[in-house]
C-alpha cells in the first residue's frame, strides 16, 4: 500500500472541489490533492451526457465569480460547454498537477491520536491529511427505484446519469420513468428517435417557459473586451433569481402570479384537455423543483408518445405495469429518477475516531453547522452539505461562500497554532434548529407535495430557506470560539501567491 502525506485532501473534482483547490492555492495552502473517481474533472457535468442536458440556471451566475466565461454560446449553458469550462478553469488556475483521477474513495477515517485523516482509495493508495474536504456533491449518485421484476427485464435499462450512447433508440419502444429536471430535457430527444415512447409520471411538475437564447457575437465581444458588461449581466441575473425567495419563503401568495403563467404555458402547448388535466399540479409552485422547458409538453402531444399518470409498480418480462394497473410492452427503460440527495453515499465512507460513519450520525436527518461542519468529525469540511441547496439561485454562489469559510478556518487555525477544530455540539444544534424554523411555512415544507428536498422522515435537510447573500454574510469568517480546539502547534499562516496578494 502506497501512503502519501498531504495537508489537505479534497474529495471530488466538480465545481466545489475545483473551487476549493483554487482558492486554497491562491491563499498559500498548496499542499493538497484532489481525488476523483472519474477520468476527468467536471463531476455531474462530466457524468450527465444525456441528450439535451443543460443547466436551468443562467450561464453568467452558473460559473465561478473569479473565472467569468465570456464565451458562453447560450443564456442557459449546455452540458458540454459547462464541462469544457471546468476543464479550462482547472488548467488555467493550475489545478491539474493536484488531480488524482480514477481514485474512488472507499474510506476516510479520523485518527484522534495523530489528528489526521486517513483516506483510502480503491486502488490501494492511502492519503494522510490534516484537513479533509468532502466535495462529492449531492447529484453524484443516481438512484433507481426498487421495482419488482426489473432485474429480469430482457431489454436495455439505464439511468439518465449513465446514458448508454451505444444503444440505438431507433425503432424501439421506450419507457421513460420520471418527469423531473433531467427527464424533461431528454424525453423530447427520445421521442424523436424511438418508435414509441411511454412516459410514466408519478406527480406532474410545474413547468415554465425556458427563456433560453443564443448569445450574440456582439454580446460575447463585449463580455471579452469590456468585462464590466458581463459582471453587470451576472449581477442582474443574480438579483432576479434572488427575488424568488419572496414567494417561496416569505409570502407564498406571491406565487399565484407565477402559477398562472405556468398554467398558461401548459394550455398553450397542450390542446388536449384530458392530457392537460393529467399534467396539472395540485400543489404550490416551488414545492418541487420548478422546471423550465419549451419542448417537453409538445413532445407529449406527439401521436407516438403516451403519458401514464402513475408510477411503475412492476416489470414482467417486456411488460411494464404501472401502479394504476395499465400495461405497456417496451424494449428499453430509461430512468430519470434523480439522485441520492438526502442519503449521500459518501457519508457512509467517512468515519470518526470511534469508527462511526457520518451516515450513522445522520440517521435522524442530515445536519451540519453552516452546512459545512459536523459534530464529531474534526477538520472535516463539507461543501454543498446539509441545507445549502437552493430552489431559486445558483449553487455555485453557496459553494464559494463555504469555500471562503474553509479558507478562513485554515488561516485562523494557523494563526492560533491549533491542529484540529470541531464545531461545538450546541453551536450545530442551535444552527440546525434555526434553519428548520425558517423552513416552516415556506413552499418547500408546506406546499402540499412530497419532494426530493425531504428525507424519509419528511424533514427538509436539503434547502437553504433564505436569501443567499445572508448565507454568504454568515459564512464570511471562521470563529474559533464556536469550536473545540485540538493540540497547539507552531504552524504559521502561509503567504499567498503574488497574484492572490495583488488581487
């Protein structure tokens, strides 16, 4: 077994992992490695290559604040461009030498004597680190429901996150299971290729028009040559998205205007009253993730597409049987059924000094101070952790706020000469109680639906319930008084690179 000693180990080379590596390096903490199970950077934007994959947050805000991209082709970026952006960012900011790809983390255990994390990968390597940053992301592990008979289906089965590009859909009878954010993007493409498509919908979604367009050559020229123009565009997009909190969290009556617009969109695109009724939600807009699409409803209007307003109950040979009893013969089943968000598999691999996994600690629901620190796990920092997800704005903003908090933590640890920090239990508890109180009465907890925002107990352990600028303000600096402090050392704050000092 090969053993490496590092100051920092980062798990995940998606947006948050790369952002953490870049910012730590810019502040002088360059003794780090980034572990990722894939063969490239990109995280979810590397893995999700299904046809039609694109972001549903505007391009200007779905990017790092320190690395604007003036070359986006559209106002809502397609998957390939986001992946290329992350590749380019990793190259330009010097992260490539820090990457350790094709390393699946199988265990990370805290040593309370050595005050070090021991991180083991599937290829037999061990990394000993003072600080562990878990940036695996909430949309990294696809979930397929446990359906009786699915394992005996003679045809082809895959999830949208592991799209089978070698499988030709031409002439196939395809079942699409799910109508969430991914499914509404790939379903129109499937419908155009397959002989027949049957979409299984457990719950109709609120869908609003997608305000997507090509960015003109003139706009891109301005963004490249007059950077302030892109900064202004980013600021405008940010505050528009931020305003959604007014309806989602502060006064849900405001949502009536958006609901009327969504129902108008449905009526214009779906002329069949029976189909329209099956596509009409019976809960408040925002309770589930609000979807944006201009081509999903038209796809359902095709003669070779059927909508079954029911989930899948059983698979018997080539027959898919819905929970309402309807049956359909298919050759291919494609799942658009989301990810393990409230039970992230990475939590099963992270263990405290007594060998207790983070997943065990979270059996009553995920919780972490500022979504970043968990009681019992010293020097562990979670990025995009519990209650940092968003139903309105860009998650990159939240990740950058957390990264700034981690940088502040490492600076203060070095200044104070301490080797380990762990958030106090009462601090985490007070924070979690406050967040849950703020969630009460919001559309995400009282909107009349069951969503992936909620865990098995019905607790919302996923979303941040207020404005993102409030989270950024709260994570502006690390407070040692909120921590249990480990053994003192002679460590000093590293000097940041000249480029970082100049900025």
